[in-house]
C-alpha cells in the first residue's frame, strides 16, 4: 500500500495567493466567516500566508470535510446515480480500504454519489477500525506527502460523521489488523455467506481476492441435508445460494473500476463493473485468440484446397490411358477377333461338310 502514499515528483510551484484573495472566495462558497476558514486551514497545518493557487481544491476538501457537506462532489451527470446503484446494489457488504480514502478527492465523490443509494437501500460502507488507526498514523508521518498527511487528518472526522448518519459502519477485524493475508482470510470467510465488494487501490491484494472468488465459484456446492421424510417423498435437493466477491478501485471522480484477472496471460486489469466472474480474458489475449483463430482457419482452408487438388489429380491419374492399359485392351480385342474368326470358320465348315 505504501506506493500510493509516495511523494510525487515535484512540479514547479504555483504562485502564492494573498489571504485577502482566497479567504473571501472560500467563506462565500462555504457560508463560513473568514476567521472560521482561517482556523480550519491552520488546524491541518497549512501555512495561511503561503497558500498556492494549486492548493485551492485541497482547501475546499478541508472545508467540505469539516462542514460534512459533500454536495459539491456529487456527479453532474443525472444518470450516474442509476449506474452506480446498478454496480453496488447486489452487495451486502462494501468494504473501503485505506488508500482509496486518501487518494485525491475521489472518496468524497464516491460518498457524495453513494449517499442517496445507501439511504434508499439501507446499506452502509464498512471501514475497518485498523484503517482508522492507519489514517491516524499517516497524519503524523513526516515521510509522507503533505497532501496525504492533510487528507489523513481530515477524513476520520468525516468518516465518524458519516457513521453517525448511518452511512458508514466502523468494523473491527480483531488484533491481526489489515495485513493482506489477514484480509484475504477475512474475505474468504465472509465471501462464503455474503456478496462482498472490496474497494482497494492495492493491485496485489485485488488479484488475490479475484482468484479466491473464482475458486469459490468453481467449488461444487453441497446440498442441504434432507430429512427422512424428504428423502422418502423424493423432494428436490436444496443448495445454498452462490455468493460473489468483487474488487474495485476508485478512480478520478469516485468512479469504480473492477479488477479482472486474465486466465491466459495471468495479468490483472481494470474495467467497467459487470456482473460476472472476475477471471476474464484481457483484450490483448482476446485479440490474440482472434488472430490465431483466423490463422488456423486460413491454414485449414489451404489444407482442404490441397487435399481437393490431390484427390482430383489421383482421379485423373486413375482414368488416364496407360501403355499397359492399351496393350491389355489390344490383347482383349485380338482374343475377341480370334474367337470370332474361329466361330465363323467352324460354322462354314459345318455348312460345307
Ligand atoms: Zn491476457
């Protein structure tokens, strides 16, 4: 997970904005006094005298998390709620890992779009207690990027507010924490009884869960045991329902992209969320199959043409007059002629005598 929190390559710094310029804008946008804006910004360790132009969106994140108002992060596409609803409605549990919570402002977009769906479907996002501890550790870690530290500072407050509203449940995984091995074990247990969606940016963990889900799908389900009378009456066997585990990552704008693993090349890739097994050939392998299929078809066609030509040639050779055939035919003709002459001679001799 550490790779998500690495310091990015520094680009040249944007110009600094005077407090008089940005405080007015933000206090109007968030209906807060300038002092309240200043206090909120100072609280996360931003030098209010040296705010750069490219930090304005981060300041908006700080104030949105502080005021617990994510309206500005809702999708502008009126049809998107239905799309997202279609993607998440079949899941009983939706786990959110640490990295998607602090990667850019994507979690804010996701929560803003999920809010009406969670309320309508009476579901909750599940954030593990260990994730909260991890956020706490990140906010004071001087090795991490400043923006990561700020996001790790402001998100827990928002998450607790969402928990109070009944949109988030902060779950405990026990003392083993959120190490990948433990999470895989946790999901293998939960995935047998529930339809689970895990949102994580960790590709390695995603691949393990996709493969695990595929294995669980392939296992033959055992029927429920029948009573003596059910057996006697030849009642139909009942099987436990199949459950699925799906892994997605958050992308720009809080859009979900599902992790798939290609069975041919073994590589993982991300694509739109669809209701199927997560082990699906990638576009490169599908293309390879197509090209290989076309090549095989060409080879087969050429082979059939060659065989037809060969058969034609053999038929010609069979029917072609050969020296041997001509001699035999002449021999047959000579024998017939001799026989005919013999018969005629015998008939004449019989008449004369
Ligand atoms: Zn592939």
